[in-house]
């Protein structure tokens, strides 16, 4: 099992085994599939400029990954979403792609920029998994009292491992 990220002069390193890389790649690929380009308007200029839909996503995971900017002002939230969501999706896809292109078993050395992309990609996976698992602040207590026979156990342990990776990566980058 990974000992987490360590700081280096040029970025960060981490030791990952083949199973850990496989899990990361699978989860990041799933999130990448979710954040494919959203819908754009029928106006050709809007499509060319990447101006997207003003409607919030119906999928709870996408709603978590692309939250409303103005909870108290629906009109402002829609306008903000319309002009920013395409760019946010591009960023999430770029981060996921960086992780997928650099993840490999063994000692992995990442630049600080790659480490930042990994951090954002891992965060997106944790957000998505957290929504699907209905994670609460009591997640650690829930895992410790959960039987290994519980069908949710592998997913909860994976969420906990991702939290650990994210924490060590934050510490290594700062």
C-alpha cells in the first residue's frame, strides 16, 4: 500500500502498486466520462465560444462537481454557469488526463504542476464517490464499525484511501 506523497525539490513522489494505479485509473476514467462536454445552446456563436447551458445538472454528482455559484440568486447562478461551465469541464478533463497519462506502478515522480492536476483529479473522484456513497462527516466511524462483509465496505475503504492520498499530496505540495 502507498505510503503517500513526499515532497521533492522539483515536485512530489509517490510509490503506487499496480492495484492502486488500476483503482485510480478506473475511478478517474469514470469521472472523465461524466464531465464530457456539456450541452451548448442552438446558437452557432454560443457553440463556437463554448457557452453552455444555464440549467444546473440533474445528476447529483455533476451538481456537486459544478455547484451553483449563487445559491440565493437563481438568475445570477444561471448566467454564471452559462459562461463558466464549459471552461470548468475543460479543466477537469485536463486534470483527469494528466493523472491518466502519468499514473504507473512503482515510484512515480511528478512535477509540482502535475501534482496540482492530480490533486484536483483526486478531489473530483472523492466528490463523486462521496455523493454516490452519501458520505457524511462520520465516515471514519462508519468504516470502523462496518463489517468487511458489507457490500459497501470496498467503496468506503477506497474513499478513505483517496482521502489519505489527497491529504499527503496537499502536505507534500505545501
